[in-house]
């Protein structure tokens, strides 16, 4: 049995014609060889596995070939070509800079440069992974690289061009190798499968090509792995199972569920993927890529941007025709936002499930419950009186400068909820009690319809919270505002769009309303705010103390933001993350608190000894 050779070595290109996916670059090198206009130094840079070192070797063999073909290829028959293929050529010197990166190694290379070639015209020095050379080695190489002998040509290969010194780059001709397209990889794998008599499915090769991410060497390694797993019968299902990938059918199905608003089926599909061992982030990232492909497939001119075979591309085009641009754009935004914030989420699965819920509700929103309507005071009906009480006359609408029908105070509901308890009265009730005017100076009766409150406990148009009284009612000032609000038409809910720069400015402007609250000012200055979902504000502070200060003043702060930004749906939540918040100079009180945390015994001793006051 012959020794097995992996496909990446067995089918490594030996001529320019067999190089995959680098046609423009290869043609440039062939033209330079044919015209005899060869530079003394070349730099081949690009991703891994795209043919940099392979092209350097082909270039070294071709320039020394004694009988080049008409299309500029090496003949592979002359002495120079034969010695190169048998790896005994003295005209090619290779140096692995990853393991030979010292000054001494460069000095040995410089000594080799002085020796002229025995066969052929040029001596080629290939330095692989050149970015691994030390700075001292680069400096030692500069002079030789700038003025080498006529017979010396340097070809340097690297995957990280940015790590090479500018003085080196300026002395080289740079060739940027591009990633190999999915179609080119599929064609090469199809050719190799035919040579090896391996049965393959086109969809399986598409999966392998996409998994390789533009690297031919990676694609050949995966192809060998799948071939061994399937015993020479490479199918789509076997490829998906062996590589542990989510197939495209999963994303086609969940997209159909989102279009139909079938939320339970979409959540069960996520659960099934997690049970199969896939991370939720991998699921939402894959779905985001699928939605992007659907958005691209809506226009025939951009359909070629999808890395898929003809059959798969038609499937994308069919599903994209059933999607609205509004749905695709917002769905991509939601999925990408979830993928971006996944690492910072405490409940990671819940964050992905919420993203799925939001996507499913884009075309099928959940109906909102009707908002309670505030009835004018004239339309409020009094609760029925007990049998023992005197019937109450109907209320009379207030008239300017005119007496109102005398009226008894309204009864308050009993604690047990079965009836209404009569209001306590004085020993000498006055029959001249008038129905109060709906003005801010006169509080409304307790039987008035309750005022609806916005999120955060603030009333519409207020910049401070409303504190409940001990008797279950609201304070006098709150009652006054309720009376003022009920005297006119209902104010519409503010829902103007909020942008993040305006939010940050308004957040800082709140400091001007609290000139005496130094600790609260410091907490606001030492915080970061970020707008999420249009109306929710994520606040990041540096300590638990600052979070407590802001939470204690949440109602006035939230009311100020809503009023200034004209959006009554604003709300915020606070998290503590000292690393993400810029440091702001501490106040004397905060510095004392920090010192007391570190050395409480010493600080207490100083306070007792010198009679200090901790304020």
C-alpha cells in the first residue's frame, strides 16, 4: 500500500496555471518574467492558505527554467526544474522566520547571498512568516535588501503585513493575495474528487467551501476529514453532522415561522439547536447571516453576493420575494444587536429568546390593552349611599360667580369593599358646603377618578415623583395637579423620537436643577448612558453608592428627561461596572468614604482622638 499523502500536499500547485483564485496576480508575475523586468525584493501578503508560499516557489522555479513554454510556464524537464522538484536545487534557499528570527540567522542568510547560482541565472531566497523577525534582525537585513547582488532575489511571505517595518516595505514590491471565492474552492474540490473517484454532493462541497472561509488549504483539510468519515461518499447530511454545523434548512424554517408570527415554533427551534449542542450566540449569529442573505437576494443585481450554489441561491430568492424590506432590515438589526450584546448578558438564552420574540412580532404585533380614560369631574357618579344616609342630589356644573347647590362630602369606600362607609362629620355640619371648583388651589374629592400614572411613578408633565400619603391617598400638591389636569382636555402622550446625543446632553442638564445635591451631581457626571430600543436608557455607574443615589432620585430625573425630550415612554435601568466608567474626581466626602472602607479602624481612631466630624 502506497504512503498516503494529504490532498493539500498532493494537489499543491506546481505551475502558475494550477494556482486557484489568484488570476490577476499570477498574470502580473508571468508578464514580469516574460519581459525580464524582475525586482530584487517581493512581499507576498494575505490570509492563510491562499497560495503565498506556493507562488513564491513556482516563481523561483520559473525564472530559472531553461526552456519556458509559450504561455510563460516552467517546462518541468530541464535540469533546473528537475533539481527543484527533487528538492536538491541550490538556487532556492528557504528560511522559516517563525523559528529562525534572530540576527545570527539573518547573517547566515547574508552569507548565502554572496554565493552565485551554479545552474540558472538567479538565486531566490524565500523567507516565510517574515513578520516574526525581531527588530534587530530586520535592521541587520536592511542593507542587503536594499543593494543585493544581481543574482539575488528575495521573496518574503507574511499573513500580517502591518507588523513589518516601513523601511522593509519601502524596499519591496507588494502583492496582496485575496481570499479564494467559494465557487473557485468548489470547482477545485470537484476536480480532486473526480481524480480520487470520490462521490460528492454539490451542497456538501458548498458547506466545505464556506467553512474554509477563503482558504484552499483549510478546504482540502476538511475535505479529507469528511472523506474519511463517509468512506468516500460525501453527502450533505454527513458533512453537516461531522462539522457540527447548523444547516441552512434551520434558518429557512425559522424565517418562515417569523413571517407567519409563529412564535412557539421559533422558540422550539432554538431549543432544539441548544439540545444539539449549539451555543445560542452561534444560532442568532447564523440567523443574522441568513437574514442578510435574504436582504441581498431581493435585488437580482446583488444576488451574486450570496456565497451559495445556483440551487441554494434560487431558494434564497424565493423566500426573499415573500419578505418585506421593512421586516428584513429590522430583523437584521435586532439579531445583530443581540449578537453584539450577548457577552454582556447575564441570562444569555433569554436575550436570544427576546430577540426571536421581537422579530416574530415585526409583522404580527401584540395588541396593546386600551389606555384608561380620565373622566371629567362633572361626569363622575357618586357611589351609592347606605340605606341610613340621606340621598345625595345630583352634582351641578360649576358656574362663574354663581352659588352651587349645597352638597354633602362624598363617602369613602369601606375597607372590606362591600359598601361605602359614610364620611365622618363634625357635630355641627354646615349645610352651606359647596361643591369645590376645579382649580389648583382646591383639592378634588376622594371619589374622583384616579389619575393614570406613567412609568417611573411620575405624572405627565411633572419633573418630580408623587409621594403617597400615609392614608393611602396622594399629597396635597399632587391633588392640586390632578385637579388642574382634570379641568381641561386630556394631554396627549408624548412620543417624539429620541436620539442619543440629545439624551446625553439632557442627562447632564439635570445637574442644573439640583445645585445642592453634590453627591447626586457626582453620580450623574460619573455615569454613562446609552439608548436602547428607542425609549429604554441603560445607565452604567462606577459604584453601588452612585446607583443608590440615582435610584433614590429616579422620579424627578425621569420626569425631567421625559419633559425635555418630549417622550413619556422613557425609562432607565442602572448597572454597576467600574471598568466601563471614566474616573471623575471624588468629592471630599467620597474620598473619606473610600478611606474608611480601606482602613475603618484607623479612621475611627483618628476621629475619636482629634474630635473630627465625618460629614
